[in-house]
């Protein structure tokens, strides 16, 4: 978490929740209960918190003060979502009443307030109010219920007091520190890639980069065929990577698709929202990184009822090494074991 700065959260669970997968790609098999305890465990054991960073994300606790400017903007209604923005203005009293209920009665989920039959993306009024409270920093995630529903509570009842007591940097300093964390994670990146990491605005990003260049934290650099790039001062180069890893669609290494194409010559699009008959590679496709190349992609599904990791499709990239399938099978077997599945089925 310190190296990557965040793990993206996604609701799709056809294989495994997205936030668990980047650690598996880098570390191999690990105990997911350790991750759960760090994210949603007792207050004294938490080392992560949830917030909107690169979409919904889990982040190390030391980043929370660096995102208070975003919470403050949301509290003032400076945000893209018109539905949530209304809770900062004309519907604020409703949201504050909901906050008072949490303060008096304890943690709640949207389903505790009202039932919604409109689906995951069409939020009910209660969900929108709770999400505005969350975005504005009035509440945070206490835990996750069965079905991965977020349960909201006051930050002072969830997060360690030492984190709440950390000083709040001014907005420009906080944004510069976030861009520095993005640069540290990426090593070398364009301005657009640095901005994308924490989903910051173009003007804020440009100001932060200018400040970091002046301070020597970032150095302007050039790569043939790339837009202008910035090198983190601590990046090690040149460096060869001896990797063998299945990469989740929301992994920071590949989530910026233009960067993925420039780095690996690999065009990648997630096809979850594409009609089945129009998909090129499959529903939940994981690229396979071998050495310094992405050499294959596999559409995977965890058949938990039958204890099988299903390989619904496998596509090798042009020029893939002769041992690609053998190495891929090793990684699939490791993933199946990590997920508690008995076998890989093609």
C-alpha cells in the first residue's frame, strides 16, 4: 500500500474483489483476512481507509489529510455529481438529519434507511445522501456487509485518533504531495497519467507538477514517441523486471490504458459492459505479465460452488515466448490455490 498509494475498489466479484488482486499479483498467495483487518478491522488495527481517490479506493491512513481539501470542496458543493451536490445546498438539512441519526444510533447502511429497487448505479435518496456525507468527510466506512454494502459511521468512531489529529496541509501543498505519491508509484509518467492517479483537475495537477519540478522531486524527461514525461527523483533506472503475474483490470500498472499501450504495445479494454456477443476477449480478462512483456490475456471466473477456477478464454499475444502457456498455467494454479479452489478448468 505504501508503494502503490491505493487499491481501487470495484463491485464485480466474478473472480475476486478487485482490491485484493494487486497484492496477489505482486506478492503471490497471502491471507486476505490480514487485508480485511487493515481495511475494516478494529480501530486500533486499521492501516487503511476508504475514499474517492482513483474512483472508490482503499488508501493508507497517512493520505487522509492530503484529501481533506477534496472533502472540503464536496462539503461546499464543488463536485461533478449534481445529485450529490444538492445535499450540500438545498437538501443539506436532510443529510444533516441522517448524520444526526448516525451520531445518535450508530453505524448504518443505505438499506437501513430505505430499500431501493433501482439497482447498484441508480442510487436511492438515502444512498446519495450517505455518499455525499462520505465524500464530504462527515462519515467514513465502518465495515462492509454481506454483498459488499458499505456501512457508514463517524470518522472519530472508526479511524485511529492519531490520524484524525494529523495537521491539514493547505490545498496546494496537499495536491503536490498527492502528485508526488503518484509519481513515486509510477516512476515515470506524463502529466495526464499523474493527474489520473488521484483523479485531480488539470489546473491543480499542472500547478503541483510545477512546484515539484522546482523542488527537485520531479525531473522533466523524454521518451521517444511519448508526450513529455516526468521522472521521480528516487526512480531507479534502467531496471529490468523479472515478473510473472496476472494483472487485474483495475491494477495501477495498467488502469491508464494509453500508458499500458505505450509501455507494453498492448491494447486493453475491459468488456464488462459490452454485450456478450460483441466481446472480443471476454467478460473479466486479466493480462499476463511475463518478464517485461504482457504476453497473454485470460478470461477468468471463480466457480466457488464446484471449486474450480474457470478459464473461459485464453489468447496469446503475437510473439509470445514458447513457454508462455506453461508459465501461465503455473500462475493460474497459484491463483486457484489462493482462492481456495481445487483445480483450474479450461
